[in-house]
C-alpha cells in the first residue's frame, strides 16, 4: 500500500545534525517524506501555526528553549500533532521526562539507523492517533457523542474560576426526560438510543456554542451555561430547551413525543464547586418532576430542608420493621346494590414513635425509592393473608383480602415465588387473595407484566387495576392483561357532585370495564349522591368513607360479623 507523504517539521539548531537527518530521509524513501527545517523555537511556533505538519522532530537543546520547556512550548503551539524528541547520548533521563510531558518517542542522536527513522515516525503517529481516540472515548458518551461527566466537572471548574474573576454567574441545568423509560422498554433500546441522539442534537442547537451539553447516562443531561449575566438567563435557556423538545421526533416509523423536567443551580449562590452545583440542580429537577413534569425549577435552600427531612424519615423507616411499628387497617368494598361486603383492602399504617400515625402517601414513596418497600411489602402480604385466614378460622364470612403491590415488588424476579410461599405458610387459599396494581406498574414493560400476571392468575389469585384513569390507560393494554377488577380513581368520583351530576370519564370507564367483563369498583365514595349516580350507571362495587373508613382489624371483624 502506498503511504501518504509525511510532512515533517525538524526543529534543530545544529546544522550538521539537520543535514544528517535530511540525508537519511532522502536515502531511505525519497517520496515518503517532505521535510521542513527550522532552527529555533520561535520559528517552529510560527511554522506550526500555519498548519500542514504531520509530525515534529524536536531537538531538546535549542538556543531559545531547552529541555522539557521546549516540549511544552511545542505541544502548546500544536496540541494535536505528534512529537518526537532528539537528544544527545548522555541525556536519556531528559528524554524520559519529555515523554511524560507528551512526546510520543525519543531518538538518540548518533544511534539512529537509516531504517529505524521512518518506522519511528510512523509509530509515533499511530501511537498518537490511538491516544487521541482513547482520550475521546474516555471523555464522551458513546450513544450521543456528547462530552461526559468527566469533561463537565472540568468545564464547570473552569467556568467557576472565570465567573469569579469577571464577577459573572454560571448555571448548571439538570434535565431529565419524562417517561423515557416507557419508550425505551416498549420500543426497544435501539429506538431509545436514537431518541437520545435526537434529543442531544436539539439541546446543542438550543444553547450557545460556549455552553457545554453533556449526557450523564440514562435519560439525564447536564448543561453548563457559562458566563450568564443574571440568573433569569438560565430560565430563558431552560425554556428554550423545553421548547426545543416539544416537536415530535421521527425515528424509524415512529413519531415520538418526549418532554423533560429541569432543575437549575447557579454559581455562586447555590454552590461554589462542581459537585454541589450538580447535586443541587439534581434536587431542583426532582421538584420539577413532582410539580407535574415538563417545567423547570430553581434550586432553593428549602429544597434541601425537605431533602434532610426526607432523609431522617428514611432513617427511621429503616428501623420500623424490626421495631414492629407497622400495622394494617382494613377497608371494605361493598356491593352497591345490596350493600354487602364483597372484599376488603388492607392498607398499611405506620405508628411513628414521635410523629404518630404517618400516612402511606408520605412514606410509601420513600420506601419505594430506597428499596425498603421490598421487606415492607412482604410483611404486608404475610400479615394480610394471616389475618384473612384467621377471620375465616374464627367463622366469619370468607371474603378476599386485597393487597397493594408496588412496582419494585412486582418487578422482582422472585415475586411470584414469594406470594406462593406466603399463601402456603398462612394457609390462605389463593382465591381469597387480590393484588392491586396501579397503571404505572402495569404499563412498564408490558411483556414482562403480562407473563407475571398470567402466572398469578394461573394460581387463582384475583388481579385489580388500582387508581384507574390516572395513568396512561390504554384499552389495548388492558385487553392483553388478565385483569379481573377495575378500580376507578377517587379523583373522578370526587367530580360527581349534586349540581353537576356526573363525569364522562366515569361513564367511559364503567362501560369499558363492562365490555372487558371486569368488576368495576368506584374508590372514595363519600356521599349518597355519588353512590346513587354510580348505581344508576351500573357500577357494581364501591369503597369509601360513606360505607366505612379503613379500620383496625378487630373493628373490621365486628363490621364483617354484623354485615
Ligand atoms: P389506594 O390503594 O388507592 O387506597 C385507597 C386510599 O384511599 C386509602 O388511602 C384510603 O384510606 C383512601 N380512601 C378510601 N376511601 C376514601 C374516601 O371516601 N375518601 C377519601 N378521601 N379517601 C378514601 P391510604 O390508606 O392513605 O393509602 C394511600 C395509598 O397508599 C393507597 O392508595 C396505596 O396506593 C398506598 N398503600 C397503602 N397501603 C399500601 C401497602 O401496603 N403497600 C403499598 N405498596 N402501597 C400501599
Ligand atoms: Mg389500593
Ligand atoms: Mg386506589
């Protein structure tokens, strides 16, 4: 294969040495090299600035630069060009130093053979290319080609020192895509990756060239806005970023819509180093998510107060199981026509030593995030099954007990096995157990969900879609799953009032449930009007304060006894 002509810049003040090298090149392969010779660092820097040099041969003893210093100067003048140093026989130690400073190789004058020289040059170039590539790989995200966290930390630090000197601000923008996981799981990683690439392009286009867009992995992006005049500039950028995401992404045959939640932290008020700024932007991003997604939030100190409160709650939650601070309350579901109790839902309560009864709405999300929901969920399931069996043994009318299951529990590979074991241990027949799953749990990874549901169904367990209507309810999904019961979310029942007598959503869910042969249960019935409306619209069952609040086990037993 014919190799391209290598353009060599020789920086050498000794005329004799220079001539020798020129002869070597000429003799060995006259057409492979094109040599330019300069005799000091100043000329070298001027020549390098013009470009068109493939490799530098640098003498370490120049009149205007010596040793390591000359390596540094040459590298600064042409950072992307490989460099070989030339030293005298007695200076190998210096040569080794030069390599540490970034030279690819060294040649000792007087020991270079004709043949070895071209090979050394080609090696140095190849070595340099690999170095550049591996550095690139280490600093960039493979999916989007954006710089990664490593680079970002560096850039933030640089931006901070610049901002400090110029008395300007710097902002860190934390973007997390909303429901990306849903797309990734349902359409596959290849589509997910292409969506991330498309998002990356939009982000880069929506900020200034001097800003840095990076991907942190997953669906998280961090953007450094260097040198902003006021913190409202960060809001402008955040708005522009959110706007840039709104147009659909066309990927393959899919038209995908995605938006994101943004948290902003600003130097110096929200942090004085990269780590703090990133952490606080992350915290603010979580608040944006809680705020209903597709919006941005500035970090505030109160957010940290919340974080701290949450951490202390999490710490006491960790000890709650062993200290036996949990208990279950039981709320009946009733037949709307006859008023008789058809089943009962077990609802967890936490008797906190200082705070009293803590609502599951407050601690279940924390238990889910921290993984504590796994042992807690096991406890709930065992306790509910044990109690149901105990009531049966005591001669009370046998009714199914419903247990709420979180996504993390459901996705554990040993979930079904755990349920089987608990049923065996407690002696409760499977047909007396109902599992309530929210739409979120059901919709994540539909294939997996369907197979687990089939298995549970095969055991004889009844399955309920909880809080129905609040998530991405899709009829086609529902058809695929062996669901027995649809529980209409309380928020829709709320809308049924005396003056505006009804809700099209409630009507739609009831008729949808009917067509799929599901038992439809209305949650949160508080008034007679609501009950009458639901009854008139053929909703079979209901649950709510109108019938009974969730009760401690003994009170519920009494209720069940009297019917
Ligand atoms: P959910 O499964 O939808 O449970 C129904 C919630 O509505 C219960 O709140 C219940 O007390 C409340 N409720 C019932 N009737 C009425 C009514 O007429 N009016 C009003 N305003 N509220 C009513 P609770 O017990 O605070 O539980 C809240 C949520 O916490 C539950 O919603 C469920 O998602 C979760 N949860 C409760 N126990 C467990 C558990 O053992 N495991 C898991 N993973 N989640 C649980
Ligand atoms: Mg429930
Ligand atoms: Mg519910």
